[in-house]
């Protein structure tokens, strides 16, 4: 880059130009006004005095301009160079890069650096989630594939007979693979906003009762009681009824899955402002304070062994939250701790 294109020299040049213009205007003004009105015998001495004063003022202005340019360079240009260098390193994939700005860089530059570092931290977190997701997908695919491989090797070695029992084992593993692939596809679609939603007005308690009827057999097998406390009058919601049923099925099925036998799952409906609220309350295993902020993240499971035994893929709650967002609602979770149950709250707009 040519020297006259650099910002530091442009700053100095602007300061010099301002000084020269100011000196020139002052010199012309003093000569026209003061010398023009002064007697002829005083004009030579007065002209010399004016030139000396203007010269002193010019030198002082140049010094002040140089100091101002240096301060501006220190507080503006140097931090911008640091930001530019850091942004280039982030563009190269170094997401742990941060910008340490000195305190004298000014409030505005400090705020810019803070926002930049927050952006870099978010990018680093997204990258970590991407790496974690790839590892989780590989791990989840490995389990049913290992099962299938074991069955096939058993067939080859004559350990397993080619009968209905063996084919049923293979079918279960293939089913697990199929469900996982479908879950990943659905997750990708909802995160990309590619899910088509059919908005309509419907009565929320009707959808809840339909989901309860669908899950009644699962609840009876676990000896878990299901209770529904409907709103009075019934709430009419503006959303996608099928997606709402899918979302509630996930929440209530999870509550049944993690609630011990003999306990109960309660579903409460009530209006809150202009939103319809559905709470799924269980008395099950609960969620620890450390796990609670992360339960809606992809593939996150507080108890991996229990989730795997229950057949969960770890992305059902992620899909549920994105569906709620897509319908203009929200989903949240609360728990007093392990062994103290959980409450999942879904809100959707009233019609």
C-alpha cells in the first residue's frame, strides 16, 4: 500500500490542511482589516508583528495537530488494526481468538471489542456444537449397526439360526436406525424452517385428550396415572393441530418414561394473557440444576444410560422447541432437582 493511502498519514494530512487553512484565513483577515485601517507609518512594524504572531500560532497549531493525530491514531486506528487481525484469524477457523483492547482505547472501541468477542464466543460455541453433534450422530448410529453386525456374524458362524427370532432382532435394530435417521431429518428441517405448518383454530383440550388416548397404553404398562385439568371455558388456539399433537406427544411420553410406577403425570391447561399454556407435570426423576439449561440442545441427555434404555435419540426436545417457535409459542422446563419431578410448559397463541 502506498504511503499516502495509509490512514495514519491521512489523519496527519487532514490536521495539517486544517492548520494551513486556519493560518491562511487569519493572515488574510489581519492584513485586510488591521493593515488596511492602520496609518501608513505603522504598517511595516504591524505587518512584521502580524507575521510573527501568525507564525507562532502556526507552529503551535502544528504541534497541537500532531499530538491530536497521534492520540486519534492510538485510540482509533490501532484498535481497528487489532480487530482486523483478529477477524482474519477467526475467518481462518481460529474461533478461540479474542481482542484484548487497552483501557485508553475509548468507550466506543471497548464496546466494539466486547461485541466482537461475544460474536467470536458464539461462533466458537456453534463450532463446538457442530463437532459434538457429529460425534453424537456417529455414536448413535454405531450402536444399532454394531447390533446388526453381531447378528449377521452370528448367522455366518452358525451361532444364530435363520428363524423368526433372529430376523426380529435384526428388524428392531433396523427400526432404531430408521427412527434415528428420521429424527435427524426432522431436526434439520425444523432448524432450517423448512417444516410446512398448517395454521388453523382448534380447541386445545381436544388435542390434549387425543394425545392422552394415544399414550394411555404406555402409561398403563408403566402403571403411571394420567390426569388432565382442562381450562374453563376451553381455549381455542391458532396453530398447527398436528404439530401441536406431535409436540405434546413428545412431552407427555417423556414424562411417562421417566416417572416411576405408581406415580402420576398431570396435564394442566390455562390461559395466560393472550397465550394458551399447557403444563406437563410429573413426579419422576427430575432434572439437576447443571443439566437444566442444556436439555433442549441437540443430543443432550442428562442420563445417557437411562435414555438409551428407553429408546430416546436425544433430539426430541430440540424438535419440540423449534416447532413451538415456528407456531409463535415457546417451551420451557423447570425442576426442583433430582428426584423432585419436572414441569414442561408449552405456550401457543390464542385464536
